[in-house]
């Protein structure tokens, strides 16, 4: 029984990093040193009136941020300054960035109920 | 008298043209009804691949327009968003985007 517990514990510890959350401190460092703030603003609440207009990232769902970064890196979304920006990011970098950005305060939210 | 009427008429025309150039958030609220089914549900996930659809309320209007155009043109590959965006005119995209940005909880446009 004890051996089974040990094996179970070992398996849990060996669980792939994919299931772990990102490191927001690392994400903050990447955001600040990689040049992201230049377009998205240091607060990640991108100012309006830019061309092309960068999206507000603060408070966005983290899995969506990762998805977008992957699409830019793989050139599935093309023709954007983000293609070059995402190219050097590892999966861990993306996860860390997403963890950091999703927790920042900002104006983003779910759409309210409509009505005619 | 006639010159004044002409001037007023011209002014009205110019104002209305200006209003058309940007989005009309009130019209956008109506046009965006189809968006709420997914983007109005907290933590709503795509079927596959499995990730949450983005929060749109408060997002920058010009970015929304750009994204919708890319979905419509197929430059962003997503079947549902392609179908949704394909049903929108350029003006409707502007209206919807203006509505979304107007929902922002905190930061105004220049902040």
C-alpha cells in the first residue's frame, strides 16, 4: 500500500508542465523586456488611436492569450507585428505572459445580455 | 436667406457624414445580438480546440474591426467567426466595435 502511494506521488510530481499555471513574475519580466509595452502599454491597457491598433490584454482569458500567441508564432495569423514578436517565445514564456496579463486590472469583460 | 439655408444644409450633411465614418454604438448594440451567444457567456469554450472565447466588452474598436475583417477574409482561420463576420458589412463592424469599446469598465480611450 505504501509503495502504491509512493508511485502515485511520483506520478503526480512528474505531471507535465502543461497542467501547471504560468509564472506571473516571469511573465511580467518578459512583458517589460521583450518590448510588448511599446504597443500594448505598460499597463497592458493599450491606448486607442494606434495603427495598427493593438488590443487591450489586461484581464483577458489566459488560454485565449496563449492561443493567440501560438497562432502568431505559427503564422496562422499573418501580416502582423505580432508574428515577429511571438516568434522567439517558448510555450513556457507564453504561459507566463498569459498568467501575468490575465490578472491585470482593465476594462475587459463578458458582453452584457442584449435585448430588443 | 437662401445662403443661410444652404450653409445649414451643408453643415447638416457634413455632420451626418462624420457620424457615418465612425461606428454607431447604439446600432452596434442591436447588430451585436448574435455575438452574445458565445461572448456573453463567462468562460464559454470552443468545442475544439479547447480555449475560452475572448472577452470583448471594453476592447479597442479599431482592433475589433481589424479582427472581424481578418475572420471574414479567412486570414484568421475559425469557421464560426468566419461565418459571423461574413454576415457583417464594414459599417456594421464599425458599429459593433464602437459598442464593444463603449462597454469598457474603466480606462477611457486615451488613458
